[in-house]
């Protein structure tokens, strides 16, 4: 069995990566440890790079058809990892999950329609509908005593009216790293089905569950869910290939599928480029051992950060994610305003994290930290954070 290396530092500067290339513009300085962009600092798996390199050995990068194994690779992966039997005809390539949300918005919504989201949540869920002229309705999650969150169905009932036509679900949830249980997903499905509300289920972190948690695809929980949902998935987060843009949509319902896939095809958006299928097939056919070792390493990083905060930073609590490499930091006991909190991380600790309020006002007092880096990077970051904390609190 091959032992993969997640400890080696990979210098990404000069590669055009967002973490470094956009740091100055985002934070006003470029000397921070970047722990904000949701990709990994680990080398992309060799079997994916090798598959792309092998294709590059051919001297012509011309027009291509979808590889024969593209859909079977996705179908087999979903079946073996999530026990959901997806039919090949339910699948379509999409040019990115965030773009996919925009495509659904433009395909299905009409003037006056509203979109429901559950803050604190991934900020494009709000920005895309708003930027396309649609009102966003908020169904905030309820914070539990242990720092996790639950859905608020009573509030959802109050705010939902006949104009609400789309619900965007984060499953698993970003930024809190929640894995939703079957009963919650069934309740949501039946609520939306009864009101003819379409559900987008963003399942980009589905293959990154930690601590024994099990992801459940929304569309698989009951017939009602399958009839009203469009699921988005990709190997990009799990195998660190977001730049390849290897995303796909799963639509079990024939009527929804005809409308959405027809719209994609009419706009020439359903055909993948040369490299996304190659990367997807390589990841799903050869990637299980790499994924297993990566998750073990990431879970160790989560434990390191959480234990460090508990031992040395009594004003910062790290919520261990049930899925993903993103840690939701509760900094409210520091007693700082959000502006002062961001300044503390940037100008005192010299760390680039995500401002919690980017995920909604419910994120006030929080920061999001990406732990998908070599342990030595996190050790340096935590040391800087502790030194800044001691001088501030």
C-alpha cells in the first residue's frame, strides 16, 4: 500500500492560486499565512496528474467527446460511497457548482420568486440569487449547546410564502461542517414538496466526512426528495482539483431533468472540456486509498487545532466539523467587535481566515479556518495566534 505524503510544503506562489494572488487585494497585505480559500495545500494526487499528463503527450488538444467511462465512474462512486443508485441519464456535466446555482436560478425562477437559504451558510447561496434580481429569504439555523446547529422548521413555516420557489441546501453544511441526519432531510423534503419548492442540494463535501459520520444524499431520503431536487457533486474538493472544474448535476425527476438539461444543452453548457472527465475518472477509479489517508491527516489537523484552542486560547472554541477541512471558530468570548476580530487575525496574528459575517450576520463573532495544510503550517499559525492572543486579551 502506497503511503502518501501530506507533510511536504508545496510552494504555490506563482501558480496563480487565489490564496496568494488575491491576498493583497483581500487583506491589504501579502505576508499572512493563508488559511481561507477552500482548497488544499497538499499536492494533487499523482494518479490524477499522471492521467492528465498522459493525455497531454498527444500533440493535438482538439474537440473531444465525453469519455465512455465518465458517467459509470460517477455512478459507481456514488453507489459504493453513499448507497444511492444513480442512473447514468440522471447526470449532466456542469461548469462548476457555484455556476450551477446560477444556472438553476436562471432556468427555473421568474420575476418575483424568492430563494430560501439557511445562514450561516456559504455566501454564494445569497449572492447569486441577489445578483440575478431575486429576493433571498433567511431561515437561520439554531445554534445548539454543543456549538452545532439544527434546522428551524417553525421559523421556516413562518417565513415561507407562495413566492418561495427555490431552497438552497448545504449538505454537508458549510461553514459549520454538519452532516444532516435522514429524519431532518426527510422533513425538509416533505415541507418543500408540499409547497412545490425546488431544492438545490450542494453536496461538494459529501466525500469528506470525519469522525465516523455518514453523508446521506438529499435526493435518496424519500420519493418526495427525488421529485423536487437537483443535486450538485464533484471530486474537486476531495481530490484537490477545483481548477479543473469537474462538477456534475444529478436530477432523478424526469420533468425537472428535461427542463434543466434541455436548458444546459441549448446554451452549450452540458459538454465538458477535455480535462474534467479525465480527472474525474482518475479520481473515482483510483482515489479511494488517497482519500482515506487524506481524511485521516485532515482529522488529525482538526484535532490539533481544537485541542490547541482548548489548551491555550480559552476565548476561542473550535467546532470539529463532521465533514470537510473547514473549522468554524467561535471567538465570541474574546469580546471584540467583528471589525476588531478580523483586524486581530490579520494585523496581530498575521493569519488570513474567512470573516464569519461573510456567511451571514449569524456568523458574527466567528471565523472560518482551513486546516488542509501540512501540520507544520498549522503549528506556525497556532503559535502566531497564541502570541497575538496573549498580547490582546
